């Protein structure tokens, strides 16, 4: 169990146990991840099976409000779907889209950034000007644009089933320049270290040098950026879904839930939109707190 | 017998906005098998660039303008990258100045050694591992069996430089380019590292091109010395002769400026002025503005390497022009 001792003994673990905020954020994040991964098993209702829905239960308020029922702790929406269950399923979509799109952005960004920083020259200029140009446009607009183009080029019957992947694609495309920039600056530092020169001398192929030596050494800052990137991606996803161009209402994400609930906000059924919105805030806040903490822990200057 | 490494009239240029900078010009030398050639000179004299050209690490925009680099009789410059990599491959090793950055921080030293070994030899990974432990023992890492799985940051500077040496010699190269191998180390560690390099190369008959500005290191290790000034070789010859009876006025000044124990002096002697910047290398002999012995010819004509009267010792100074022409 040597590695376990090393983990417990590590500076990062120490800094982790020193801050109750971080421990709480980590606990909440873990809780959300577990409940969303196991959503089909932990929810009492299946909100997406029309046969199990009872329209008589529509607009049930939360339990602490008069008329609330124990079977629907956070109330129901206009179709009698349990809000708590839809939130868990919604978290699932939000987290999935968040993680996958960050992965995609990292894949594109780290590849281009490493090539850019290591090889340099006109290729570097080309990639970085491309990144600069994209950074002048807000990511949400890029995502909207890519999303629209991707949907338009897809067949009608595929649109529904591929909606999530189209979202992942568009958010990933929108976020890559940041990863490319961070990776590039790291690669430019590593490139001039002598172990790279040593690898060149013994004849290691440039591609292999990038994969084996440069990338692992620049992943630290990129990983921190990624942890901060996940909540950003979740917010973009929620925004797109709120605007109605994200995931379809049949498999709603948090954004879709908020949009649906928004229609009833002024007719008094506030819980339909408030609870998904709160869930979004809690999710984004906890992941963000972890990201900030990681950034501070990995940056010796801030310790 | 042909020399292991022959550098012939090498010229290295850096094209810039304001014209071409010539960092190294007309440099010729050779290294025999198992020989240690020390290359000394001030910062910017072109030592490191010459070394970089030999191992193919000349970074663009730097380029070889003229001249040849031959290794084991085969020309290295002008070859396509891939072919050059294959020739150089395992036969030329390198040791750099800073042991802190010479090792990849995220792999254990054992892994770095075994990977180098399995890439360049037929050893299986378990054989490579035991060879790695042998190598670490050989370079004087205590408890090598345990330390083989340690990471670079768990070693001190001197120990790391030992690991770097182990990496450089692991595939039995014929030539090692050591660029300031001891500059970043404590004086006491320097001596150990020099001794280690010397022994290892003696055993494996590896030739070394030792680049440094430290005459002490040169005196300790090398068989022959090349003194570089402003991108040219000022003097080249056997260690004893160059140190005891330097021929080029620059070498004379250099030797005088080294403080000696037991010698009482109010002020250390030095060479007047400073080495010219690359854009402003004067015509004629580049050293003439600082040379106490300069005469008219030095200001207009560039001296070639001249016979100094001693076999194998040559200097680029017009002082010896007569001796040369009279045979």
C-alpha cells in the first residue's frame, strides 16, 4: 500500500484536508456525479416514460408547500414529471456534455498547441492566428454557429439522436484556443530544456518527442484549465439548451428544464424552473471551486 | 588512420535582418578515437555553436554556410534529417550544462535509461533494466538497485549529472560532445565528475569534445586544446604546449589572466578590451585591436593556421608567417 501512503502524505492531500470548503465542494460534486450516473436506479420515477406519468399529478408543488406530496419531494412540472428525477437526469446530460466537450477541446487544443509550440515557424503563426481570430468571438456565438451548421448538414431523423454529440462538438470547437495557448507556452519552455536536446541527439523522432516528452510535461496547467473548463462548458450547454438549440425536451438537460420551467414562472409554479436552476448553480459552483483550488495548489507562487 | 571526427573549414551563419552574422568561420579540427579535445574561449566565441553543429542541434535560422563535418569518414552536414539521425543515432552522445533540465522530470531515471537502451540495442526490457543498474553503479550512484526507480528531482545536481553521463555512455557512443558539463556544479563535485568522465572514456575509448570556458577543467582532462576567439580557432595543439608555451598572443593573455596559487599580485592581469560583437568583427586578424604584438599586416589580412615550429601546434597569427614560409 505504498502508493496510498504517498497519496495521503502528499502536499495536495494536505491542502485538501485543510479547507472545509473544498472538501464540501468535492463531496457535492461526487454526490452529483454518482446520482447522475446512477440516475435510472436512484430516482423514484422515470420522468421520460410517458406511460408512468400521471397528468393528474401535474403542477404538484414541493412538499413543504401546501398540496405537496411525499412522492414528489420537489414537485412536478406541467406533465407530472418529478422535478427531482428530471434534475438527476438533467445533471447527467449536463455533466456528459461538459466532460466530453472539454475532452474534445483538450484533444484539439493540446495537439495544435504542442505542434505550434514545438515546431514553431509559420505553422505556429498560422495556428495561433487562427486561435486569436476565434478568441475575438464569444465562445457562445461560436458554439451557436457550429451547432447550427452541424444541424443543418445532418439529416432530419438523425438530429434528435445526435443532438448531444452535435452539442459536444460545437462546445469543444468553441473552447480549443485556450488549451492551445496554454499548451503552446508550456511546449515552448520544454522545447529548450536539455532533455529534449538529448532526445534529439540520440535520434528520437520529433513526433515521439512531442508525445512522450512535451505533452506529459505540459499537461499540469492544461488539466487545471480543464477543471475550470468543465463548468464553463456546462454553462454554455445550459445556455444553448435554454435558447432551444441544445438537447431536445424529451431528454432534457438542466438548461432545457430551466427553459421549460421559465414558461410557468409567472403563473406561480416557480419550482419548475427554480430547482433546476439551483442545481445548475450548485454543480457549477462546486466544480469551479475545485478548479480554483487545483490552480492555486499547482501554482507555487500562490501558496 | 582517418580521424573519428573531422571538421573542415566550417562556417556557421545566422541570417538576420541586418545581414548575415558569421558565428563560426573557417574552423578546422579533428578528433581521434579516444581523444579528448578541449575547446576553450570566452562567451560568444563560437564553442557551443560548433558543438551544436556536430550533433545536429543547430537551431534555425542558424545554418552551416560552408565546410564539412565528417564522422567516421562520412559527411554529416547536408544530409537529410532522417539519414543524419540514423548515422548519428547511437554513435554520438551529448552531455549538457544544466543537469536540472537534462532529464525528463516525469519519468524515473531507470525508465529513461532502459528506453534509450531498448531503442538503440537488442536488449530486452529486463536485460536493459539490469544494464541500467550496472551503468548507475558504474557512474557511482550508491544503492543503484534502489535508486533506479527514483525520479530526477530526488537527486542532487552532481548525482543528476552522473545519471546524465550514464545516459550519454549507455549505448557506447564513439564520441561525446560535453558542453560545459561541470559549469553548474560545485567545485568539489566538478572534480568528481571530471574524474568520472575521464575514467569512463578511457575504459570505453570514447572520444570527447569538451566545451568549456574553464581552463582548469581543460587542464584536468584533455589531450589537446583548441582556443577559440570570435568564431575562429586562435590556437590548437597538445595540452602541455598550449598551457606551458602558448603561441598565439590571445592564448598568452588567457594563460596570464588565470590566477595562480602562491603568486603575489596586486592586480590580476587581463586582456585589454573585449571580444568584438559578431557584427563588428574587424577585418584582418579579429584579435588585432586587443593584441599587444599587432603589426600592419594584422589589420588588413586574415591569418590562416600557421605552423608554430612545434609539430601539431598551430596558431592563426602572422607572427609565424615567416616560419611557415621558410618551412
